[in-house]
C-alpha cells in the first residue's frame, strides 16, 4: 500500500522555519526544504544504525546512553516473562486493538500507574480528515501552523516520538487511545490505513531513541 508520502503531492509543502519539523502549505516555495528535513531525519536513522552495527560487530553492547546523553528505558527479559502490556504492544508493532471496553479501561489504569501519559482521541466522531487532524493537533499540542495533511501529521508525530511535544521524556512513555476507530475506518478507510501506518512507523522511530510511543485502537 502506498505511504502518505507516495500518494500525496507535497511540492507545495515545506518544513517549518522554526525548526520543529512540522509541515505547512507554502505553494510559492519549492519542496527543497521539505526534502532537506527528510534527509536530516534519515541521517539520524543511519547514525543509529552505524552505531549498532559497529558495536555489535566488535562484540560489544551498543552504548546508546553515552551516544545520546540520555537514559534508554529498554525492556528486559523480565518484561517478557511478566507479560507486560507495553512490551507486548511494542513487540507486535506498536499498535494494538482492544475492543472490549472493560479491558481497555483496565489497560488505561495500568499504563497510568506505570508512569505513562495516556491521551485519548475520539476517533469515532471524526467525519473527515480535517476533524482528525484537528484532534491530533489539540491532543498532542502540535504547533499552530500545523499543515493539516498526512505529511504534516507524519512529521509532527516524529517530533512526538522524540518527546519534543505531546508528552515529556521524564514520563515512561506516551499511549494514544483512538476510541471508536472502527467507525472512523468505515467512513474513511484509506485515511485510517495511513494513520495506522504513521503510528506504527513513529512507534518504531521512538524506540530508536529509547522512547515508548504506543497506540491502542478501540
């Protein structure tokens, strides 16, 4: 399935001049700055990859803590044996469906007790893309010039993955609950697929920095 970037024409979109990575519409400008921003993010991936490959190749455990100057809250084998919900969601792709309301509320209580920030968005009330983008922007404190398109959502979610906004890195992680997501998917199936792809991708991206960005669809 095509990604949001492949399907949408982004020639009229560029990165914010203030450097927060979110995209906005600027028809009169070229796409060079947007491409530069993507290149910068790709460099971050390559930097981490080189560190991992180099350290593992020398028989060492990669020292991400000293490399990035911050703690890396990795899971342990105890988490596997303990059937921790956060570990299971991360292991299975960072996005999980929980349709039973009682199970969902128990999960929410557990996440809060474990120090996660839990942000719930009422996806069932979204009738169009505009409402969806507005809910993400409000719930995760996107900047005011957020571009209200899938490319902008992807870029701003990468900032959330880096804990630049939407939550604080002192917390265990961020859990997004998109309630009524199936109703939204019935109305706008292609958009819903793109949103899930973005959330999975940014969950993986967050993990590269030792951050936990998990999503529950209910």
